[in-house]
């Protein structure tokens, strides 16, 4: 069997005559419906950028110069590049679908911690400046061994005092958060109850120390 290089070629004048005959038949086809049927199948099955090559192969077959099921190599049939702007659609879509998952908070994170972190991001709850009902008298100052580095802010301590020690807002005075500890003033009549309820309790994965603090302790402790 001859190689591709040894295969006979259609002489130019024979090829021109063959094409002239096709054009003439197109102007007055013998069976218009059959032509439409083949045309529809051709357009449905053959990609647009390969149709001219497909027509060339059919001409070669009709002239007896084709091996039939010969597949064109990539060098013979150049691939049409993807339209500009569509190459990155799949990665962008994938990123868009994954974006909400990255932004969402982990499901196993406590709701209270997520709320505290949201307040911290917008600058709120780092101090006790927000107006609220509070104890106005001479409060008893308590020391809590947890602070802002543990994402524990005044609102966190207020919730803890109300839920675990049973205090009302009017029994909680000023709260002064630092990096690793917090001072809070409470109603002196409730101070012992707070220490009993919270000292040694596990908060944010660490054992909490709560005890009465003297004024000089607050001044001397490093921030």
C-alpha cells in the first residue's frame, strides 16, 4: 500500500472540472429534498471549522484518491482556538461556586463566638462604651483571666454573667477588657456569687480564673 506521500493527487484541471460540475448541479439539483437531508446531517455532525476539510475529503473519495476512514492528523486539520473570553469561564465559575463556602463561618463554631468576632471586625465591643443599663454605684471589681486575644469582649462577659451567674444588666457595671484579662465591676452583693459560679469554669477552651481585684492590681497588671 503506498504511503501518503506516494498517493496520487488530482490534477488541477481535473479538480477544477469536478468542482464546476458540483456548482452546476447545485444550481439545479435533481433531488432537492435529498440534498437538504444530506446538508442538514452534514451541518449537524461536522463542526463549522472542519467543514471545508470534510468537503475536501469527500471530493478525494469521489475521485478514488482517499483511503476512506483516514483520520486527519492535528497538523493537517488545525484546531480552531476557543473564542476569547470563554477559556476562563470554567475556572471562574468554579471559583464563584467555592467563594460562598470560603466566606461562610465553620459550621461547628459556636454562634456566640461568631457574633463576638463580627463585632470585633467592625470595631464594636472592644470597649464598654456602648450605652446599656448598668450598675451605677461603687461596684466590686472582679478579675477575669480572659481577654481580647481570646476574642472575649465586654458583650461576651455580660452574656456569661447573666447566663451563668444570674446577674441582671443593672447589676453589672463598667467592663475594661485587655489583651489577656478583663476587669468588671459588679454589684458588691453579687460579687461572691459571680466568683463561685465562674471561677474554674471552662470558657473558650481554657479554665477561667475569677477573683476579687484591688484597684492597684488593675493599675499594675501589664496590658
